[in-house]
């Protein structure tokens, strides 16, 4: 199969980034998995699953069924090879979740929770942004469910050095239009990961989710694990927590549940740092 995804050539770097980049384990995974919550006995679909990092973790956390979906043939092939060795019972599908028509129909109404980590920022148009959300909504049961997604913070810092301490360089226009392209360079041990993304406002995210049929949308700021604070110290995380490059969306369908997430995605301390 030809290379048709920017992730096809990034399997090794993506797979090792959890160990090589401290923020991925101690901020990203810690915050995201806390937001997802208890998955014991639940059916979970991870869209944009990459090499299967989160699909495997969700299965190990007790998910009755864990399915990973990704458009990158190389990522899915790698994930399936790991599954053959480890036998966790994770299923993998090669499909572009941004195009609901291309997603297998048998996932419709089959899941309690849908997850996505850094998937929505790769929507190059409003149609693709809504497409990801439609795929997530269709996958959930008619009785309700949740879509938990780590997304690019609409107010991430445009200071080119703000995230360098964490192994990343984000470049984009300071006052972008919806869908303005940006670029991420990440240093993962000896590997350099270069990825293009697109910036979408909080309003654009919420409009896409509501158009897809979600009833409520909450935003959650990331936090640092106790282990991360103890190992690296409070000062190490100060820049990131002041203006994180990613936030978490919790979109729900069905009867209202108590949600403690702030309504403002930027929060009182997430504004861009002073010039």
C-alpha cells in the first residue's frame, strides 16, 4: 500500500515518544486516562489509534472490548503485529475516521466510550472536523455515551520556545483564521517527528460536536501526576501548566451527568504568555 498518511513514516518515533518525552506519560496520559475514567466492562473505540498505545492501555484497564482505528496502514500493521505477540484482545481497523462513509458500518452503536488523542487537530477542513465527530457519535450506543478527545489548545502559546523544554516546537500564525495550518516538530530520542496540523477555535470544536449529535461539551485542563512532580520538580512543569499545548474535550450523549470540567477551555491561567 502506498504511503498516504504523514504518520506512515513516524511509527518508531510515535511508539517511543511515551518513554522519551516526560510530558506524554506524566501530563498527557495521566490527564487523559483520568478524564476517560473507569472503563471496566465497557466497550471502547480509539479513533486515530496510531500504534495502539492507548487502545492497549484501555484494554489493560479492563475494557471489555477495545478497538483501534487509524488511517495509517503502517500504524495499523504495527499495532496488529504487537497484538499477535501480546494477545491482549485489541482489534484494529484501517479507516479514515474523518470520512464517516469510509468507516465500517458494523461499529455503529457498538461502544460506550470513544476516545481520540491528537486526532481532531489533523482535520484540514470543517467537513473533516465534523466527520471525526460524526464517526464518534455513530459509534456510541443509542442510549448514550462519551467522546473523550485530547485536542490542540485553541489558545496554545505562539512563543516558539514555550514548549521546547518538553521536546516540542509548535509554529503557527499568532492570529489564525479557522483551519490555519501549523507545524509540530518533536524530538523523540534520536528521532525527529515532523507533523502538520490545523488550528480550530473552541467554538469550531463545539459546533462540530453539536452538529454530530452530542448534547454537552466540557473542557478539561491537564494536570501533572504525582510521580511527574516528584521526579522533575514543580518548576519543570510551570510553563506547560500555565499554557498547555493540549486540552481535553468530554462530549456526552444522553441524560445529563455531573461534570466538574471548566466551561472555558482556556481557563483563567491558560492565556498565551506575555510578550
